[in-house]
């Protein structure tokens, strides 16, 4: 789908982005706040959800839902993510496009008004968030974190990151800890909310049909944000180029399928350091059904139920996740490392290279399938404000040669291995 993107600085560390596409039937608007990860991640993680519950104008969930119903069933969304060593708090609203509203209503603009109302004019009781609502959101967030811990695949990945980046901010979970969540007070949450408005880098994003007028939405945001004291904090991420030695940690869990996760440093000084070659290399290694890990380790050697690699550009690391029989741990680990060595030696074909390029091209083209996907795409570029189209990266990938992939592979060093060993009495997952 063809679309256009526009970016403007509208204040101190505040950016306004618009994406317009002729074919969209729905629209999405969001406000993202980026702050450095810290040991206060738990209290900040509560902010998006507490803001979606009520405001001065809509003091109850019922009143808010009635308002959303008048906007053709618009939906409020909240999210907490991690980009490099930064925590991103996001509130969004999804709605139908203005073309499908009756009587030429400006649905998207009115949805943005509701969104800004929730963010900048929350309901306070005696100067703080409502105590009952805070306790409810604490319970829900603790349950969400607990669910991630119960998902052993997600747990193993998070533990690998925690161990590998123990002395780096990236090791902090985006939701913090259950203990941290339980210790949050209404006063502490209110203070954290005010700090976010003051110190965060802000991105306002609107993705909609090409005919929508976004200038009035920008003006509306600035009206709501007027009066907010701003003193943004600097966001940056520490890149560790090489692993000095390998850390190994094993835990047990009552599951039958073991989880082996391996963390690699990719030799990157920053997010742009030989990025295209390293991304293609990761995909040739284990990013698609034609990759080394899938074809050899999973299919030919039958050592894994699943086995794939994932590059995390915002931190310069690569993770290999696999589900195995625990007694195959050493075989699987050695087989994974052997396939990385094969790439370092150039033992892959031009067909392997082209398959990875095509796989990434298809994935990146899919970004334009919906307003929500485009909104998410540009939000991930908030840290450095390098707002590029997916097509820009596709063109980079097309230029990568076999020699580039070999060079990128030879920059990779194993840093950490985490094994979650399944016990014999474990239940099926």
C-alpha cells in the first residue's frame, strides 16, 4: 500500500508524525513516552493502564465507554515496551476512518481529543490517582508479569537477557518485578506520572487515510500539553561489542520440553554499525524456514522442536531460542555453534542469501498493512529519531553481498547460555 510519512519537531524532545495512506479504512493515533530504564520500571509500567481508566471529563469506566461508543466503537490501547535501554509507555486509540462516519463527523480528531484528555487530565482524588483504581491496576500488571513467567519460552528469553545484561540497564524487565509492582503507592505513581510528562521524549503519531487533516490534531495536542514543565532526560543505550567469556546458567522447571537460549554480541558500536549485513546474517543463520538452524539443526538433525535466531538491533545482540529434550542440550548447543561457524567460513549459497533477502522484504512490506502496524513501526525508531520507511531498509538489504554476511558473522561472539531444564514429572505445555 502506498503511503506518505511526515515528521515535525513541535517542542522540546517532542515529535509529531503522520502517516497517510489512501486505502486505510481505520485510523490509529498514539502518544509514546520514552524514558531511561531504571529500577523504578514497575511504577512507570503502571502509568499507561491507569490512564486508560478515567479522566476529569470521563471519571468512570462507564462514562468513558459511552463516549467511545459514540465514536463508532473506538478502542483505547495501552502498551509498555523496551527499545534499547529505554522504557516506552504508549497510549493509543483505534477508530474507523472519517470517510465512514455519518454527517461528515471528524471521528479521528475527536478520538485524539479523548486520548489527550486521558493523558493530560487524569482523574485525581485529593491530588493523587484513585486508590482503588491503582490497586486494581497493580493486581492486573502483576498477573500479566506472572503470566509471562509461566510461559516458559518467554521466561527463558527474559532470564537470558537478565543474566547477559546483568550490569546493563537492558537486563531490566520492561514491566519491572512483582515485588516492585506490589510496593507502588498512589503517591509514588502520581509522582512518577508527573516525571514522565516532564522528562520523557514524546512521539505523537497519527496513521489514517490520506484525506485526513492532521494540522488540527497537532494544534489540539499542543493545547493539551500547554503548561507541562519540560526537562527531557537524555536517552542512550550501551553497546558491548564483544563477549570476553561465556556465562552459563541452568535452572529447572516442571515441564517436559527444555528451553535453550543463547545470547551473542554482534560487534556493533551503535544501531547503524553494519546493520544491513548483520540483519541478513542473522536471517541466514536462523530467521526463516530456509535458514541453517531450521534446515540443519531442526530438520536434518531433529535436535529441536523449534530453533531460530533474532537480532535485537537496539542493543546489538542476537538471541537463539530453541525447545529441546533436556538430554540433547550439549548436542543442540554444539550444532547451533557449528552452523554459525559454517556461515563464518562462507559455507552457504547465493540461494540462501536471496531467500533471506526475500523473507525480510516480505516482512518489511507487511508493515504497511494497517495503521496500527505503521504506528508501531515508527514508534520503534523513537530513540534516535531516524524515521525511515520499510522500503529504505529493503533497499539496504538488496545491496548485501555474501562477503558482507561472512564479515558480519565473524563479528559475532557467544556471551551467555541459559538452559531451562525440564523435569521428568513435568506437565505438557
